C-alpha cells in the first residue's frame, strides 16, 4: 500500500460521519413527533449529510485548483478559508438537490413519505462514503512558447 492510498483512522472517522448522521436521524424517528432532538437530527442530516459524502467522494478532484488570493490583499489564510467555504456551500447545495431529487422520484412512483426520503438518502450517503475517491486528472503540460490549446470545433 502506498503512502497516497493509506487511510488513517481519522480519515475513516471523517469519511463515516455523514452516513452516521443519517442513521442517527433514522433512529431519531423513534422519538415523539414534536421532539426538538428529532427535528434537529433530521434537519441537520438533510441539510449537509448527502452533500458532505458527495464532496468527500470528489475531494481529490476539487483540490486540484486552489483559490487564488486577490492581488490587493495578501491574507495567508485566504486560500484555506476560501476552499473550506466552497466545500461547505457545495455540500449544502448538493444535499438540498439530492433531497429534492429523491422526493420527486418517490412522488412520481407514488411512494412518497418523509421516512422513505430519509431512508433513501441515508442509503445513498452510506454508498457514497464507501465508494473510492475520484482521482484528479493530470493537467496537460505544454511548452511555455506554445500557443494555448483550443478544443476541437472551438472558434478560439
């Protein structure tokens, strides 16, 4: 096993947090209907759980292009904070999109219920957490004096 493929226990814990949140939200359904703990567990999972698993799946590909610091501001932490904010927003938006997609499919199949949406998203989140991470494609190297490459059929 190479150093790049080695997974530390901390990596495994971070990778399993979104599915654990989903299973915790499913367990919280056993609480009474008006329980704040039940609502908080379900809402937190639906807000970021599925998206966090998908962002984790695409992590290496997302890290290939780092944020660029504005020229007028030389903040040493800009790149780190910008990338973290990007991943958080992407996780939230992917979660909302996944919830809407699953709910729409269940409505079309005339099998919609809140419990089924939560169960389906938890299963998909667990599956995404167990999938191997996507690798970043290598950037093509061109000579400095070579003209920029254009795609086939491009007008540029």
